[in-house]
C-alpha cells in the first residue's frame, strides 16, 4: 500500500501512531498561578540531549476553557516549569483516566486519589509514587504546522528515582515497574523484558 498524506486516506483510521511506536508517555504535573494542579499524559514525548539533559513534549489541540492549548501546556507555558512523571503498568487505569477532558479547575491527581509531593528545584508538584520524575524548566515553545500543534522544549533540572527500581549495581531497571508505552489507536504496551547489544566498534 502507498498513499500521500495530503490526499484521500485509504484506511479507516490514520496509522501514524501505530507506525511510530512504541512511544514513551510523559505523565505531566503542573501548577497554575492560582495554585490549581493539573495532571495529564502526553505521548508525543522523548529525550533529545544529554548535556544539558533536555526533553521534548508535543501538545496537540485546544480546550474550550483555555486561551490556547490544554491545561498542562497552558500552565507550563505560564509558569515556565513542569514535572514529567514516568508511569508503570500498575498505573495504566489511572493514567488513562487522567486523559479525560476534565474542566480546567479539576485536579486530576486528587480526583483519582494519587498522592503528590513537592519538587525540589521548581515550583511544581510531582507524583509521589512515580518510578521516576523529571523536574523540568521550559526553555522554548515552538508553533508547529497545523492547528493547535505546539512543541515544548525543556531542560531537566533534577531527577527523582524510586528506590525499588534501582539495582545493587546502580542501574535503573525498567522491568521492575514495566513502563507504559503508547501505540496506535487505543493500544498501549508495557516493557517487560529487555536485551543488551554492545555498540559495535570498527576493526583495527
């Protein structure tokens, strides 16, 4: 099959997110200037640099009760900070529930009974139980092509790691919490096994 993306689609549903998968999920906590907390998952997310450590998150679409973007995007842009929490398999129901289009004044974490803790370097809460949390400072917002497509670029200021996810050798072991990944359509995945391959070296 071949088709152009600017023409008629031959499939009943767009396969893009099934093709570009699995994708990590940024379960973002933010705080507005009024103290209102928001929690929402974003699946267009990845790490893009080591030094300084940086991540990108794309926000797609607007909400009728926001001037621009969704709640987490609007609060992060206003405050300049956000916390990216990493969800495991046990979080699957809560993560999915937090993606509902709640009104801006609803604190999804409180609504779902999820405990929050304060970040150390930014004025923002984090999910206390998360396997990992990245305290991030927003450095740039890029308007992308298309209606309400925006890219957030953020620098990681500090990292929280849950102790039970660390091995005695000091490795962060993802199989201990099985990180959730986003696939296409309504599909999710969880990382349960890993394998290693050393980076090849040229002979001589």
